[in-house]
């Protein structure tokens, strides 16, 4: 029988110490490297090999990692990464992930300290968002999984048909509602749970990209008249395109009047609730029936760490609990433990992702994260101010959160010219390793999208981005260069 523990524990210790030192150097020097760089053909070849049948010394494998993997990351730990909605990674949480892998607990059920840590973390998160003590929750891989879990809880709570026993056939046709700006993961959840894409009603938005409550009421009324069973409304707490926040107070009113489940997608935007400047705007966050949010976005934790909260004590268990003999309760021993997280979600095997949340909050405290979030919002405000002051930049959308969309413009430019130049600007920023915003299309315009979930970003980084956009745009359109952003001359 093969031995999978180290043959030489001292050699294992020495390699571990080297790894820790190397990773600390890597994080400390992150600003000095390109944000992103293409993977060379040589590396692609090295990472496309046959299944190894025999082993390689662990130090050699680590060297391969350093040569072929470490230099070519996604880039989201870099201070000038603002693409999509990726967090920047708190260093202490990386140590926690190592520790979690060493003790290797699975958090489905049974008494152990890891289960207590997840319970503690969920209680802290409920307190952070002022949710009631009796609310339930579970940590997940991301909001995509959270949408499925929350919608399944809504389906179980709001259906007149025992769908767990009988399935969808023969029951009422459920309908769910969200704006056209709702993240595609909610549509996937509707598909996977048998509701169907056709019955996810995408409601129009206003000029600020927020759901239109009147149109929502209309859609619900029409579905009732057609014999359908309206179930759930999803409200956006920061849309992925523009950071728009739906009118939450009105959504609470609509769902209560109509007897529907209110689900809030707060993937990144929910954390603005931590700020006194934004708490009133998000005051209804704790009046929803369910809320999802990613700790690996605007709480800066390493992937993956997310949470779903349900505003009733047994809402998750009603949708997911199992009475299988092999996971039943006993009077004594580990199986006597009263909580089973496997009864709150799809997964029985669950990794100890709660430890990095616990480490990060214990190490830094919630206020430090709130300060970083406030700083990100201020940096995006600075970005829009610089763009507004420039004759060659147009802010296409702005938000009260951490997202702004802009593009390079010039007089008499045609729509296709603007799109072509802005695509090339973005490409040069990314491929050159200068900065990593992403893109989207708003009102038919290709725009550069800056989503700032980065605790390492500084105002100087924002000014660098504006300078580079203008400089590349000027070069592409053969226009005279301008003074750098923030230059008072």
C-alpha cells in the first residue's frame, strides 16, 4: 500500500516554510508585476500533459507551479484590477485556507469546532446586516449557488403543491420576477428548479437602471389573470452592469401586498449597508425573505466564500432537510449535534470556508472592512469627477456604489468608430498588463466598466487609469496629448 504522507517530515516542513516566504514576497510585490499577461505557448504545452502514473518530488512540483502557474493569474489581487466583480484577497485569510485544508473537516453535520465556527460566522453576518436572531443561514461557494438555495426555499414556502414529493408535474406554474438587469444566475436558478426561463419575467427599468415597480405590479396581475402562481421577486442591491440599486422599499410593499417572497441579490452591494452614508438607502435589506452576498467580492476574501440568509428559522431546512438513516441524529456523540448545514443547502460535503471569514473578522474587525469599502466608493467618485472634467471622456453610467462605466469620445465620431476605439483601448490596457477594467454594453454603447472591489487600490491608481485611457485614445485618434489626470496645470 502506497504511503501518501511525506517520507521525510523535515523536508516537508522546509518546503512549507519556503512556500510561505515565497507567497509573502509575492503578495508584497504585487504592484510591481503586470496586472495580467497572456499564457505563453510553452506554458500551455507544459500544462497539457498525460495523466502522471508515478510521482515527482514535491519540491520539483512546486518549481513547476512557480514557473508555469504563479506568473499567469487572473490578476484580481493586483491594485489595478477592476474587472467584473472579483475580490482582492485578504492575506490572513490565505493562511486560514491552509489551516482549513490541514484539519480537513467537512461541514455537513456532526459536532466539531468547525461547525461552531460556521455558526458563529453566520451569527456575525446576521448582526452586520441587522437581521433577526431567529433567521437562518448557510455559507456557500457563491451567489450563483445562493440564488438556487433561496429560490428553492421560496418555492417550498410559497407553493400550494408539495413539490419535494410530487415534483413540478401537475402543480401550478410558478412565475418569478426581476429587472432586465438581474444577474443571469437567477435565471439559471429558475431553469434548474423547473420554473423555466419563460416564466422568469424580466421587468423594465428606469433611466437609472432600477426596476419599474408599476411594470412589476402589472406583470404580477397579468400572470394571476392567466392562472399562473406568482412566487418571488428578486431585487438588485447593486446590478452587475452599473451598480444600480432597485427601490427596495417599494419592492417590500409590492411583495407584502401580493403575498410574494422577496429575495435580494446583494452579491457585492449589500456590504454598503456597513456604511452610515448608505444605510438609509439599504434600510430594507433586513426586511427581505432571503438575501445573498459574496464575501469574496466586497469583503475582499479569497475565493470562495458566500452566504445566503433566510428570514425564518426553518426556511432552509424545509427545502433541503433529509431523514436518511446514515445521517440521522443520535442521543450522544457527534451525531447528537442539533445543526446540520447539509439540511440547509444542496451539499452534503462542504469545505471549511468559514475559517477564513472568522480569521479575517477576528484579525481586522468589521470596521476596517467598512473603511476599505468607503474608500472604494470614494475612488469611483474621483474617477467620475476626472471623467466629467475631461472633454474626451464620457461617463455612461454612475452609481452610489463602486461601479462606473465610461468611454473615450471625440467630436463627430460615429457609433461604430466609438465602439471600435474603446474596444482597442480596453484591449491595450488588459494585454499590456497596465490595468484590468472589464466591459459591457449600455444603451447599445460599448463601454469600459470599472468595478472597484479592491482593498489595494489607491487614488493614484485611478488617476493612472484615466491617464492611460486618454493617452491610448489620443494615440488611436491622432489627437494631441492632455495633461495627466489630477494635474492642476
